[in-house]
C-alpha cells in the first residue's frame, strides 16, 4: 500500500506528464465533428454573406459546393475598394499555422469582422478544415483598388452619411 505522500507524488507526476504531452490542450474532435463545427461557424459568422456570390440575396439558398468562392461585388470606403476573397483558393495554398497568422493579421475593411477576431484558434482551425474539405474552386477575386481609383465592378459604398457631427454643423 502506498503512503499518502507517494500517492501525491504519483498524481503530480501524472499531471506533469499530461502537461508535457499536451493533454491539457483543447479536446480532440473527430474529423466529422470538426467539419460540422467549421460549417456552423461559417454560417453563424456570416462569412457566406460576402464571400459567396448570391448567398445573401437568396436567403442562404446556395449549395455548400458553391460557397466561399469570392465575389466581384466590392466594398468601397476611405481605404479604396476591397473584394471578398475566394477563401477556397486562398486556404488551399496555406497550412494551418499560415491560416491562423492570416486570420489574426490586419486586413482591408470590412474584414476582419469582429466575429473572426473573437474566435479561438480551435474555431479558426475548424473553419480551415471545412473550407479545405470543399476543395479549391472558382477564380480569384478582383484586386483591391486604392482610394480614388475607379472600378468597373459593382460595389457597396461603406461611407457613413448623416453623422451627428455633420448634422450639428449644418444647424449652426
């Protein structure tokens, strides 16, 4: 029979071993669970609204196989005109660590959305796995245009109108 001290050291040894081998990390998920979580996060975060042509106007009635191929509809504001990238092509060229780095890096508006910034590495890796499972497809999105450069594609203007400061200045 072990003494309480030996038992305590045994428990501490197991705990140290678990920490050293990464057993304290996030629970491992099956591939199917990871893909389902990635799909869910893409829908919940609204990724398709911009990165899937026709998704928002159709109320989300676009088959998964057409998701995340980018769009020619740009977003124009003080930064110029940016376009929703073809995530399927982009992620096909990145490994997991490159994706995590890219997802955490500054991007042109309207990205990164606050939902992307709030995600854990495990969330982002689930998204990565789901997008990679779809396979590379489609064409690259148009290149962003600098401020003042005319574009020939459709775009959504992201310039606030009727801000309170402007309204106050007009009444004085």
